[in-house]
């Protein structure tokens, strides 16, 4: 075991890259070991038929989180990945022909929603103000710092949070709050949808998730010219510039633990030793496969997805960059996904066409369509079922007046996702937030069971999504540096 300032990061997702970069910047010797040929993890990219497709995230919010990361690395977000605002932020369409463009600017959101439900305009304004309060009251405890579970409430600095507990709405579901505030079922559905931003159900998740719509409307929907994957490339560049040694196509098989302390990551015949071992892999996979612990499969997984990547002929269907086609019966859809663990037949369809904002992403006359349909984690589809479901999604789009002439298509299923990233059941966001205790049950950065083992990424605190895993990596790096400062001061 080495006693110097060194770390091995297992997995080159965004959380792993950020941890590695920040530790290297703090003077650590860092190896990052990634099983796939490219880093980025769920933030991926493929190209076919002269089109470029982001295969994971399509929308970036809380840009200040990335801004802070690049500033700490001595560079600049806008120079590395020029973000552009996306306006409208999203185009919504319902089966009865109703359409709504929600604008980028926060001040215009309520007015736009009032065009489909005049009485809900003022209610949306009140709701967003309340959600902003909630975000500001909770962010330092639940997002930006190390989280000590229920002990957080005993810390004197968090006393104001205790006083606001009733306004945090832990005990009500997101849907119940929306149904009590808005008269139009369409407006309820629009706000309910934000539970899916971390793979949860609005009928189960606590209303505290109101912070998600506020974050999208308050901080805006952004896209980097050149594609979302340029963010992974820029973070990897910053990590390499700080001295991180990145080993791709190298799968870690186990973590060597000696006397209760993680001392090395083993990848075939290679042994990566370091003072700290950081896992950016799904927490339950790390425990079962790398630590060989007999742990039960995680319950309460977040949703996975069926992804269709399509090159299509350019046509005008009245679409925007981001588009949502809502199902007729949202509750039925989530019962299928979370209770029956089946694909929904009346499915909500999300379609991103980044070519609408960035002509570099598709050849002239073509469009690069990314379609995401929620799917339960853990389901296995035969090739026949996969094909049939992709066709069902396209047939469904036709009901909204969208009949693309498809040139080529690739389909990605939950089991494909599970294999690609070693993500349990192909879950996109680790554990769901379908319980008021979800934040308290999530794995913290420091392992309680194995010394010098740390967790970062979507299945660890503070959860999934690009800004949150960036925060996860930053918190881990800060905690590692602080733990060493403590150790070395005391051993002197
Ligand atoms: C379809 C889809 C849509 C999404 N949409 C959005 C969105 O619009 N906005 C948003 O903010 N977020 C979105 N997300 C979520 C976001 O992409 C993730 O939360 C985030 O990228 C996860 O980062 P992570 O740090 O958890 O690492 P991961 O991406 O989980 O990466 C883990 C890495 O570990 C590697 N690995 C696994 N096992 C091993 C091993 N044994 N040895 C070495 N390496 C290993 C994997 O190959 C992978 O590269 C989406 C995700 C998906 C899949």
C-alpha cells in the first residue's frame, strides 16, 4: 500500500472524471481505469448515416456547477464547451392536439402555461416561487456538501431548515401537490413529468422534488455546440492536463481489501495501488462484483429507458429541440413501469433533435433523432420484442402527427444499458427517489465498511444527472483531501 497522496478512480463517467481531475489538481497522483474504449459513461456519443447522436443526457441545467469545475481547473466553461440557451426549453404535445412551447426565460413560463389553462397562470407563478424557496432551503444540505443523514438536522447551522420542515413537503407526493394546485390535468402532467428527471414516479416521490422543475426553469435548459459529449471530452482533457493517467478498455475485476482498508484495484494482470480507491460504478455492482460482498440486489431502482437513435429525412412537424408527447393516462403508465414492471403501451415519448440548434449534428437534409421512453429497470427484451416496441413507439408518434421517414435506426434497451455501464438493471439514475427517505438511504461518498474506499456518481450522494454527479465528484475530492490533511497532521 502507498501512503503518499494517490488515488485510483474506477470508472470514467462524469463523476469519476471530475473526482480524478480535482484530486490531480490538488497534487494527487491519479490513475483512472475505464472498462469501455471511451470515457464519459452514460454521457456517450455514436455516429451513423452522417448524423451524430448523444446517447445519454440531452439537456444540461445548473450550468454554474460545470462553470465552477472548469474554473477550479484553471480554465473556462464557455471556452471549453460553449453552452447555448435552448428556446423554447421544451415543446409539449397532447393527443387531443393541444401544444405548448415552454420558453427558456423563467419570467415567461407562467404566461406560456396560461395559454393552455388561463386559471393556472397565477398558480404556476406561486408554485415556482415556492419551489425556489425549497431549493434554496435544501441545497446546501442535500446537494452541495457531504451529507450525514439524519445527523444533518442536529447541526446548529441547519436549524433554519428544521423550522421550514412543513414547507419541504417530504410527506406528500409530487403528484398530490400538483393536483391540489393546478386545475388543468395537462398542467399537472407537465409538472409531474419532472419526477422522471431522476427516474422516479410522481405518484410515489415526495413533493420535495418540486426543486427539479424550478432548477430547469430557474437556471434554464442549455446545450453545448458540438453535442453534449463535448462536456465529457472537455472534463477528460482537464483531467489529463492536471496529470491524470487515463486507462481505457481496462475493466476492474476486484478491489483488494487488506485489514479493512482498500489498497488496490485489480484489472486482469494489472494492479493499481493507491492510498484511496474511488468507485464511480453503480454502488451495488461495486459491492457484489468488486468487493465480492453477498448483498441483495438493490430495491427501488430508478427507471431505465428504451432509446431509439434515428437518422430521418428532414421534414417540418412543428417540433423544437426538446419535445414531449404525453400519454393519455399518466398514472396507468407509472403503474405499468413501477408496479407491474412492464413497458407502457400508452407511453410518454421524449424526442430530442439537437440538429435544431446545431447544424453540425446532421448532414444537410437529415435529422438526428434521440427518442427516450421510460422503461422499468431489469427487464429483458428479445430481439423480436425490442423491434416490436420500437415500432410501437413510432406508430404512437403518428397519433401526434409525427410520421418520420426513417433512414437508419439503433435501439438500446435496459439490458444493453446494464451491460454497457455495469448499471444494475440498466437503471439510469441508481436508486429512485420513490420514498421520502431516499436521500437518507443513498450511499455517501465515504464507505462506512471499507476504509479509504469512496463512492461517486449517480448511485451515490447527491444522485443522478450531470450537475449532481459533478457535485458528487467534487464532494468526494474535497472529502479525500480533507481526510488526508487530518491524517497527516495527526501523524506528524
Ligand atoms: C438515456 C439517458 C438520458 C439521460 N438524460 C439526462 C439529461 O438530459 N440530463 C442530465 O443531467 N442527465 C441525464 N442522464 C443522466 C446522466 O447521464 C448520468 O446521471 C451521469 O452521466 C452518470 O455519471 P456517473 O458519474 O454516475 O457515471 P456513469 O455514467 O455511470 O459511468 C460509470 C463508468 O464506469 C465504467 N465501469 C463500469 N464497470 C467498470 C469496471 N468494472 N471497470 C472499469 N470501469 C467500469 C462504465 O463503463 C462507465 O463509463 C441521462 C442518462 C441516460 C442514460
